[in-house]
C-alpha cells in the first residue's frame, strides 16, 4: 500500500486529494493545524487515514512532518496548504506576511526535499505542489503571486533533476476554485461565476496530468488559454491585469 501525505487536508483541494487517494486504496496521512477537524475527517475516510496535526508556519510543526516523511516510504506527497492575505503588502502585519511565506514557500521547500530524497533512494514516488495561476500573474497580491511563481519554478527545477530517478514532481496551477481560501483570507470571491472550478474537477485534472507525466498542470480550458495568453503579453500588460484583478478582490 502506497502512503500519501497531504497538507492542508481538512478542506478544499487538500481534502479532495485525500478523499481521492483514500478511495484509490492509499494509506493517507492528513496534515493540518486543526486536530479535531482532522480526526473527524479521518473518521469519514476510514481506517486507511491517520492524522498528523502540525502548524506548517512554525519550525516545530514542519519538523514533525519532516520526521514522518523521513521515516515512512512516501509514495505521494501533496503540498496543498496555503495562505492568502487581504491587505496590501505594506499594510499587512509583518508577522502574518512571514507566516504566509513559511506555509506557501518554506514548507513546500522542506517537505519536498525530505520526501524526494527518500523517493529517489527507492526509485519511485510523486510530489504534487499546489501552486496557482496567480503565479503567472505578477501584481496579483504581491506576496501570494510571488510565492506561487516560486512554487511552480521550483517544481519544474526539481522535476528536471529527478527525471531519470523514477520520481515525478508536478506543479498544480488552478485558477479560482470553490474552497474556503478566500473566506479565510478575508476577501470576497473575485471574477464571474463561470470562471470558478470545483475542487473535484481540479484534483481529477491533476491526477490525470500526473499520470501523463506533465510537470505543470493547469486545470480547465479557459485557464490553459489564459496562461498561454499571459506568455504572449508584455510584462507591463501582465502587471496591469494583475492590479485590476487585485482591485476586484474587495
């Protein structure tokens, strides 16, 4: 039985990944801060699920997960935990900005490093790092888009390094997805309803793209076209679009 570790496992994309992987017969390790919510979700998934409460914004929390990753034969790691901010960079509390960086970037770096080392030694395994279409869009919440840009680039770099080692690494870059993310960040949902994807659709696309060997997965035809168009636009136009979308967040 392959063990799958999923961060941000109590809601949204992370919870959907956990459900899908458990249904496919994997043992699933659920990682999040809320121990009570983790236990309730694990009970829903059944005996194949176990909980690992940890706050990935802290060195102590990351160390707990790193130790588990180092000691278990990890088949799949899904780095899905993430934080958004409601305030502009210069207005947000510095401690909150640092927390966002630690969850969105530092945790992805460290957990991927530990998991990939074991996977390369065994000659198999996969990592899915949940990034965002926002990573292609400079100017859309400065720290969030920058962090997701890093996640995508980092995933591509690691994927290239381990290409011949039987290990797959993929950046998942969804667009607007119906989760708790915006409510937790304290912002209203931007954009028209037809742009919003369900987490189930995002996860289905991600797992299909992982099986195909893709390194960057962008679910939804509209978002595929959007990312392609961004590559063709001048950087000034991309920044202007990012600023406009930021204003719609309210």
